[in-house]
C-alpha cells in the first residue's frame, strides 16, 4: 500500500467545497497516478474516518497567450481532484 503522502497532495478549500462539506463530501487534490481505492485508504488513515464513495475528476489546465512575449503560449498544469463522500456522522475539520 502506498503512503497517504504519496496519494493526497492537499485538501481544496473554496466556497464550492464548503457547500459540499455540508453534504459530507470533501475535495482533495491527488497525484495523477492515484486510484480510487488508494485515495479511500489514504483519507481513512489520515483523518480517521470511514469513506463511502470516491469520485475522481481530471481537469485540464487552461491555455493562455503570453502578455510579454508575442506568440508564446502558457499552460496551467493539469489537476486531478477526488471528491470523497464520508459515512454519515463522520466529519473532517479542515479549518
């Protein structure tokens, strides 16, 4: 089994994820090679909770034109996110 630090990068905290947290769902940025069972085990080990479901979202980085160099293209990195649903009654205190 991989360690939790080689699966989870960081929790994502925003207004949208705060609304999801009320529904007992938490969002984490994960490494690109992480799989659903590994993500579930890492969250359970790190936060001492029970995971019911894991949804994975791969988002492509935006492509923009450079403002300083003509013709240069700047690309933001791709991000893999995991939306983790916890068992009813479990909670993660991120802030």
